[in-house]
C-alpha cells in the first residue's frame, strides 16, 4: 500500500462506495463535456482563421500544404530598389478597371493590407477614382506604393512635368513611388511618331531624373522595353538607372530570358497581364498543371499562378475589380520546388504568344 499512488489508492479504497461513485461519474461526465466543448471551439477557431487569412482557399479545402507556410518557403513580400525603397511584390493592377468599380477594388486591396501597391497609369483614365479611394481608405500615404506612367504623347521634356502634375493631382498625392515611360514610343503633337526620341529617350529620361531630384517621383523605370531598348537607354550618361521594366508576362508569354537578363543587370521586372488578361484568364486557370498544383496545395489556380510569378522574382500586377478576387490574389505562397519546376516547364515549353499587341498606328516597331 505504501507504494500506491493517490488515484490508485482512491480506486482501491472506494470501489463500491455508494456516495462517491455517482460523484466520480459526475466528474467524468463534466470532463467529457468540457473536452467536447473545447474541441468544437478549437475546430471553429481553425475554420474561421483559415477563412479570414486565406480568403481564397479552394472551396472544401481546409488544409494548407505544410511546405507553403514555413518561413523557409515564404515568398518575398517586397524587392529592394537601388534607391533603397521596398517595392511590394504583389500589386493591384488597374488597367481596364472601369469607372465605378476601380475605387472599390482599390479600397479592398488597401484593406486586405497584405501589399498596398496600386499600379496605374495616366492613360487608364481612372486616376481620379483611384485617388478618391485612397483618401476614403484612410490609409496613410506612406503606407501605399503608387505607380503611374508617362503616356506616349508627353515624352517631349517640356510636357512631362505638367503631365506628371496632372496624375499627382488626380491621385491626390505629392509624389509617386514609381513613374514609368509607358512605351518606347514618343508621339508628336501631329500624331506622327518621333522616331529619334522613341529610339533614344535620353531627353525624356533626363527630365524624369530632374523630377526625382525635385521630390515628385521616388523611382523611375520603363515599360514594354526589350533588352535592346534598355541597352540603348543605359548607353547614355544616366544619373539614375531604370529601376524597373514592366512588361507582359504570363503562362502564354513567360519571357524567361528577359527576366534572367534583368536580374543580372539589377532591374526589377514587373509582370502585367499575369493571368493572361481578360482574354486568356480562363485558359490560364484551366492549364492542367495549374489545376493539378492548385488541388494538391489547396490553393486556387489564380493563387498558384500569382505565386509562380513572385517565385520567379518578378513583381506581379493582377487586375481585378471583384473584391473576393482582389483578396484572393494577395494570398501568395511559395510553391514546393517540384511544383514550381513543373509549372515553369509547362509555361516555357510551348510557343510564346504575346497577348498585348501595340497599336500599329503608333508607327514604331515597339519590340524590334
Ligand atoms: P475581374 O476584374 O472581373 O475580377 P490580368 O491580371 O492577367 O490582367 O487578368 C485580369 C482578368 O482576370 C480580369 O478579367 C479579372 O476579372 C480576372 N481575374 C482576376 N483575378 C482573378 C481570380 N482570382 N480568379 C478568376 N479571374 C480573375
């Protein structure tokens, strides 16, 4: 008896005690009930936290792939530019985001908070609504990354500052985080191309450098430039090198060589039409490899593609005016290496097909 522990002692001494037996049953019942309540509460907590964290989890998927939430496999949430600024890796693209819907999309993106990066342009004709949404969101300006682009008709140095001022006024801000030459196309007032300025935009660039010095722009870059055109520009005695090149990149037009070259040359590539734009988004989301990986990892096909972009080292600019999709598109996670390789292989082993065709009337062989 000396070596018997307390619970055993109780069992041994009171096995048939008429008073104590119901009490013990009672306790056991209470413990069981408490356990049941705790497990129900725990299940509920897990369920709701998944929903609020990953609004875009596939229906019926309550489990995330173990590999994709470990810190080792976390995707970069930003890239560092030569200025020292951190550009968020996932943005809301607002090209083709119409009036009356773009503001709501911007507010949703800012509220989602994962990445407060809005990629716009003067020519999208929605900067006013974007600006209003920014103000209404109440998010401080320094917590938002704002990009705009200089349209083709304003490349002449004397027209640049007033165009920039117009964008600043519409957006309701005193500075842009990033300003890009939208296309390597300079159009003159009569509508004809200025082939000299299109080929060598150094005068345009010098003016942009001046506006950086003035504090109206923090970083400058280009868009729709191929390697030859970037080299043409950087052959000039630049004070500031292009930090970014924004180009079309998606499953159908993956541009691995441009990405590799840009990474070797310290230029961040931004991917527009990352889902294939409205014309090819359906086809992108139905790619067998994308669907298979999405099912394996409990992600949506769009999340798989957006994650793939960031994992390739690019900034990704998915456009959506649908609030649930805007939230979904910010939920990026690293794909396991084999899934990434499979998708990369699928994207780069078919004939690349550009979706964005520059307007022939511009009179410049843009990609030449
Ligand atoms: P919507 O704006 O109506 O939500 P891209 O980013 O390649 O330019 O593609 C934009 C197109 O993809 C738009 O038609 C947009 O529709 C659609 N889209 C954006 N996000 C998603 C998503 N998560 N799932 C399905 N379609 C999406």
